């Protein structure tokens, strides 16, 4: 089994594209995103748009390629919620 671990893409679409290509080139069975998935910005609702508008399709591509994708969004969402208390 080949596993590819990565982190801190922070909503960069070109990094997500490169990750998919690297996973295929490496012939990874599993990719693990250790966090830092979402765009860094002060508008937390924009992160939801990124998930719906981009990540859903990105996950589908990995699924179609039969590459398991495990992820942890990261702590930024928690930190943003603390800023607004």
C-alpha cells in the first residue's frame, strides 16, 4: 500500500491539482490530508463555498481514480470561531 501524506494546501486550487497528479504518478492507494485544507481568510462562510464549489468535485476525482482520501480540515475553523466570541 502506498500512502501520500500532505498538509497546508489552504484552499490553493493549483496545489490540489498538483496533489491529484502526484497521487496518480506515485500510484498512491491512500492520500491523507493532515489539515490546513481551507482558504485562509477572515470570512468563515467563504470556506463553506470552497467546500461546496471545489472540494466536492476534487474528492470525486480521487474516488473515480480509486484513491482513498482521508482528511482533517484543521484548526483554523476553531480559531476563527474563537475570534467571534
